[in-house]
């Protein structure tokens, strides 16, 4: 079992080009990096390949977060087409930089029934792979994320249904989002985390746990779910990271844990220290 830690994007104190981040993280004792393409996939092939080479050199596992502007269940076909295009671009960039997974938020229910929203999402993701393979993309996985609002596609059950019908698809578990989505009713103990992992073992490809891709921060929620992410030290917000690490260690789950705290790499190091103390 190995648990890797790293930030979602550039470390807070880092000054320099993106391709130098892996060596910086290695110096800190971190070994994962999620490239943030959340406002658009703007990285050029040459830079992406260089970043990937540096990540391999310093044993930093890469992932990529696709743009936020994605809704695969939208009523407007132009929104769906733009969403497909953004995920394809994300897969292409991930292939260049040797990122093993592309994380994305599938979309919203709005006025749709859950079944229809999932049907549209699955249909769109199968088109994503048709277009991505034409470009020679074959290595990254699609990683739909557990989302923080009940109006969003992104429960574990949603992801299981999507990944059962889409090639190279595995879940991204955002523990803060599961906590917020339940309005503080879930991820309150080690046993809650164990139940999530048991569900993944039963409903997803075995590769989903080799490693299990995860996000963590503390989070503030209101009616309907997520409001904003907070630092690990903000104890007035949940969930507790030690519950997550206790379960991962007890079950022997290979893990990549990405810090989405406002303090990014600093809180990735805090989480690593919590796991080491356990």
C-alpha cells in the first residue's frame, strides 16, 4: 500500500514555471500533483510533455482536473458539445503529461429526472472516447467526481452507473463533497469511509483502487450542499481527515490524495503527517 499526497495546482509558495513543480514537491516530501485546467485547457503540447517527464523523474504522479464549465446533461445541445470538447482536450493534455486520470464534474439534474440525466451523461462520455481515440489518446482514465451539491450528478451511485457503461472510467472520491452533499450527515467516522470503499470495491473496475483517486479539504455547507472549502486547521468544519486515513490504512488501499484546501501543498503535508502519526 502507498498513500501519495500533493496539491491541486501550483504550491502556494512556489515561484516559477509549472514544469519545475515536481522537483519542488519532491523536496517538500510530496509525490502527487493535480494539474488544474479548471478554466480551460491552455497548456501547449511541448510544455505538457516536459511537465510529464519531470513528474516521472521525481516520482510525482500526475492527474488533471478538467474545466468546471461542463454539463453533459444540459438541455442545450451546444452546451453538451462544448462539454464534450473540453473533456477531449483534457484527455489529450493528460496523455501528453502522463496524467493517469482526468477528473471532472459531470453536470446538473436541474429539471431532469435522475435517469435521464445519467442517460445523457453516459451517451456524451461514450462520444468523448470516440473523439479522443481519433487523436491517439489511450492511457488516461475518466474520473467523474463525487460532487458537493444534491443538484449535481455525482453521488457514488451516479458514478457507479456511469462507469459501468463507459470505458476506462473510475471514480474520484472527494470526501469533503460527500460530507457537504449529505449536509454533514456522512463521513463522520472511520466506518463511514470503510462503507464508501466497500461500495467502490463492489461496483467499480478493480483498477479503481489501484490507486483510489481522492480529494480532501474541510468544507462549509448549507442547504443543498457545498459552499466553500477551508483549511485543515479550521476545526469548525468537517470532515476529519484522520477518519479517512484510518480506513485507508486498515483496508490497505493504494491512494492518491489531492489537497483542495486553500493552503494546497501546506495542508497536503499536514495530511501526510496525520497519516504518519496514525
